[in-house]
């Protein structure tokens, strides 16, 4: 099943923000902003810290596009807090500043359809949510496959372009590349435009 085109499932949960535990975190607090909401399997693992650090390294790029990064796993807020206090060189995520949600009940993972019930952890699900709270893009990776932050930024740029210009973005579109009208004529014009 896909959540694309649907309202992002709502939840209230504990999260860690700026080394503080927040009791009633909600995506609705970010209405009017784009959101990249991503799940990772577990704190204190191996691929996961590389992803969390990679998103942090690109945080200013997301912020400049009015986009909030939010992470989530099935760990407790106490585990998140401990991991945030652990240096990068020791496998920690010290320096990560965006919110990290605790889904210890696994209800969020279930609602977002990324839970691996046998293992009790999540796949690497990533969701791009528009300013109205609608899921516009999702990608789900298996556990050993880390995500591409640059591809996430590209999809955010494509969504913003579509909203601003009312045109569609063809394969491998990047900012500055030609987009096209969603019509037969638009496609023909696109293929006739010199590169």
C-alpha cells in the first residue's frame, strides 16, 4: 500500500528536540512547512547513524526550502537521548539537531506501513509531506540499504517546482532543467527542446 496522495497519518508522541524530551510531539506543529519524515530501524546500530548525520549535514539545504527534517524509530526517548549524547566517532549521533520521535508502542510505524512485525523494527521508510499535510513521495528501503539525501532534496525541489510552475518534472529532472506541460503537446515540446 502507498500513502502517496493521502493525508499524513496523525500521531502524538514523545520526541527528543534539542536534548529535551517533548511529551506531545506532532507533525501538525509543522503545518505550512514541507516535512521529510523518515523511519530508521534502531538507535546504536550501523547504517542508521550515517543516515542521521547525512541529513544533519544537509539541514541548511532543507531549511532554505522551508522543510523540516524529522526522524523516528521504535526506541524510547531515553535511548534517543543517550544516542544523541554519544560522539559520532563512537557510533553516536551527537550534533543531530532535528526532532527524533519515539515510537515505542510501534503504532506510528504500523500506521505509516513500515513496521516489520516479526522483528519489531521498521524498514527505512521516508515520506515527503507537502505544506498541507499530504504525502507526496515515499520510498522504503530494506535494512541494509542506506538512503540518498541528495535524492530527497531533488524530490523536494521537484515538488516545489510543480507547485510553483504547474508543470511536471520528467525523469532525472534537476533544478534548472526543463519541465513540461502535462499534455501530448508538452511532451512533444520537451523532446524537441535542445539540451
